[in-house]
């Protein structure tokens, strides 16, 4: 008889203490628990009531405070992956033209065998500032609906294409690192979930 592999339950988040503690351990635990509310486990199981409460809290205190808490998490973790998606979304909102130019230039430069096109299905081409912003909003919405692996891979592909489209070596290096972090997070989630 085959047994289903054990999955840890989604951790409970102390939503009342979000942003209230200066204790690094408490902040880390809350960071992971709040991220788990949005991402759920590897099967997409979530506590929907707690997730709704979290969204209400984010509306009340501002998502920026919660995202700041996630920023200290390792790249291959639930809060770390959400931080990277959030930061990418903010970058697109503040510099849409710059990113759309990088994306367009990257598309012209990449080897067509990389396979980014399949991952980015649904991104409007050519990608102008508005199209790029909509694409990232869809990626984030995908993560929050439980389609985490696809959302992370789409974000990684988008960033990878932008990395190929920049002439600045430092920016290219940072974007390649971000793309790899998002890919690694997707692989980790597929293999059993992000901690």
C-alpha cells in the first residue's frame, strides 16, 4: 500500500504581532507564517479564513510593512520568494519604461532555444510599460491563488529576459541572481513546499 507523503500543516500566524516585535526570531516566525498563509503547502492547501484575515490586515497596516518583514528571509523560502515578487512588482511600477525596454532588448538578444516564451505565455508582446506591469500583476495574482510554481517560473523568465536586455554589467548580474533565486524557489516548492 502506498502512503501519501507527510506534509507539515500550514503554520499559524500571530497576525496581531505583525510588525510589533523587534525580536528577530519572532519576526522570522511571523514572516514565514504570513507567507504560508498566501502560498499554502506544496499542494496549495491554505487556511482560507486566516488568509482573508491576513489580506484585511495588509489593507489596514499597509502591505509595505509586511513585505519589509519578508525582506530578511533567505531567497529560497516562502517569505523570501514573496519578497522578490513584491520587489519586482514595485520596480516595474516605478520604472516601467526602463524595464519594458530591457525586456524588449532581451527578447531580441536571447537564444530562442531558452524556452522563455512558453513560460511567459500570456505576456503581451511587444511589451510596453503597461503590458509589463500587467504581466507582473498576473504573476503575483498567480502566486496568491496557489499557482506558485508557475508564477515563480514566469517571474524568473521575465527577469532573465530583462538581464539579457541590459548593457550594465552590475544590473545584469543582479537580475540573473534574482532569476536564479526565483527558479530555485519554484523548484523547492515543487519538491515539497517552501519553508
